[in-house]
């Protein structure tokens, strides 16, 4: 018997063109009608998670920032958070800014703090994504964070082409942090010990749900920790080789009703 389903967002909840399939919304409503809690577990911010929670019809909590916070998915605020040390934040930003091909997104307080290059690139790649309404642009992200005394729970960078290996290696030397190379496309810097799996475990404990009664559905490297924690790890058909190898069940793709097919089969 499964009592909690955690859904990744990009590549899982969202189709390749950034939409939520009607079949997904219907499957979430059906699962909740059976008493199963359904939450998002995403690398996105709390405010983005709240927006997407409303569209998908999920429960009122979400794992966000890849485990850097647990969100109140009604208000879009952090219910719990695990911020990085300020000195680690500054060191990571300085390293990432050395690479002109990296798009920097710092999850600072309620904002997605981005450089002008990042805003331009993200707008071109995903023009209709809800993230744009939460972006704050700055040429000097470290100065902005200092001036506004913001706590940072996650630093994200995406490559516009070149390999991430060197940047990841440098970031991994920062004490008290963990850097995840997400399938070569992007990277995440988090507080040591923070992950989707750890935050999902805390959320399940809050609701008195054993992890063996949890389904985790995802597609990429930052989903592996919740795959390891959940009783039923499910990879999308479009998932990375690592995600599919770590799963107990592989469903269809995000464009072909993958969530709905998995939920209907596993809760039948």
C-alpha cells in the first residue's frame, strides 16, 4: 500500500514543451481521492512549486530547491529550510562566474537571483515558464545578497554547451557543501547532507508515513537520492540512464502519460 507520491517537475510533471498533461492532473486527483498524498519534489523554488502545485492539484507541501527547503505549497514560503553558509555561497558564485558559458541562478530568499546572461538565455529557452515572474536580475549577485541579507538554500548553474567537469571539481572543494552534476546539463550546490531524499524523508515523517509506502517519480541525477529513500522508485521513460538503472519501475515518457500510467498501475 502506498500513501505518498513524490513527483519531480522538469522532465516528469512537465512535458518537453512545459505543460502538464490532463491525464497527469486526473491521475493526481484520483490518487488523492484514494487518500494518497501527492507532492512535488523539485529543484525549483518554493514559489514556483506553489504555482505548479495549484496547476497539478497536489497536496499543500512540496520539497523544493532539491531538498534545500520544504515549502508550504499554499503560500509559497519555506516551512523548513537548510541554508548554505554565507562564505560558501560567495565562493560558489565566484567559481561559477569564471565560466562565461554557465547560467547562474541563486535561490536567495524569495528570489531567483540571476545574471543578465542567465535571464536572456532562460527567456529564449523557456519563454512561457513561471520562473520568469520570480527572477531578480543583478550584475553583482554577491553584492545583492549582502545588501539584502538573504539566505541561500541552493545555487544552480546550467551549461550552454561546454562540459561541466572542471567547474564541478572546483565547487566540490568548498567545505560544508555538496555539488551535484545533474547528467552533464546542469549542477546544483547544496548544504552537505541536503538532498531530495533527505527532505522527502522528513516530510513523510511529518505525516507518519514509512518510506516503504512512498512512490518517487523522476528522471534525472538529482532524483537519485529520493529513489534511494523511497520504497518504489519510478523512472520516466525519458529519464537518464542512471535514473532508469536506479528505478524499480520504468514508466512511459513525460510526453506520453508517464505519470498517469505509473500511478494507475501502482495504486490499482
